[in-house]
C-alpha cells in the first residue's frame, strides 16, 4: 500500500479569527512539526479551542494563512483524511461500541473485512473489547472518551487533535486516557491538544503554546516554560493566578 505523503509541518502565518467583526484571535504565527507533543494552554477564553479548530480545518481564518507542508489555506480531502480529532464530549452514534468504529471506517471506504480487523484491533488497544456490543451511549464518560480514541486509532491518522480530552473525567479515567495519548505518540502520531490542567500539561507536553486574549505569547520547550516563563502573563499563569 502506498503511504500518504507527510502532512507536517503545519504553518500559521499571522492568522486571525473574528466573529461578526469581533476579533478573537490575533496574528498567530507558529509552526508545528512532527515528533513533539504540542500542548496549547492558557486561561479560559484565551482561544485554545479556536486555534485547535483552525488547525483541524473545522473553521477558516479571517486573515493570514495556514499551510500544510507548503499547501494553502484550503484543506483538501487527502489532508483531512490523515487527521483525527477528539472533543471534550465525544459525539457518538446510536449504535454499539464496535459499530461506532465500523461506521467511521465505512465512511473512509474500507471493505467489510478490513473494517472488522481494524475495529477489533482498536477495541483491544483501548481496553474496550468486552464492551464491543454495548450501546455506545450507555458507556461511562471515560469509556466514551476511550471509544472516541478507538475510532481515531482505527483511522491511523498522522495527526491527532485533542480538545480538553479529560476535562469531564475522574482521575482514574484521566489516567487511562493519558496512557492512550502516550500510546498514540509512541506509534508516531503527532499530538496537538488543549488542556486547562497544568499537571496534565507537565506530564504530556514536549512543547507549550501559551495563549492569552487570543494572542500567542510563548511557544517554547515545555520544561523551559514551566521552569522559567518568558512573559509576566506566563509567570502568573504558572503560579495559578487569575488572568484577565
């Protein structure tokens, strides 16, 4: 099977985003490369989720440009098919756990035998094999989030976007999800995620993008950010102070 060309780097060049004339993101410029786990942090309203949606192509910038390995702002289907995204609350179909995965694969055009093989593997990878025939919407929140990750695993993406993936979960479920995120990373999948949890960012991040009031104030190595933030806002954020 011919391997798809690599998508990265992803480059933002002075990207802005506005709704009804109100700017929410201002002149974002950064490059995401393969390998490092990129974690977007900042106070509520900083623009973390909007930035992630721009990366994934769910919304289009109001200004500036977004380029995949030299491409333009328009995201072709070939690029979109090499990405997956998991939200804080996953959207699940009124089907069984296994059927949710199978449906995602069917949309990608896989034959029945291939879908079956990938579904079984994804359920095993995420510890959901025993729940394969359970209606997906009866699963616990942690199990539902693992199902969302199982769907992503089955799609074999180059890049996985995660928007506050453990915000609604208890510590045990959070640990399970973090383990799966680490497994994606170990398998060579680029991780780009948002989190409000500084402890989680310390555990998972290789690099930090720190947003405040829709502006990118820092894009640095995670250890450097947590040990010595370069901006007063970053320093206050690390101390747990409220930012306005």
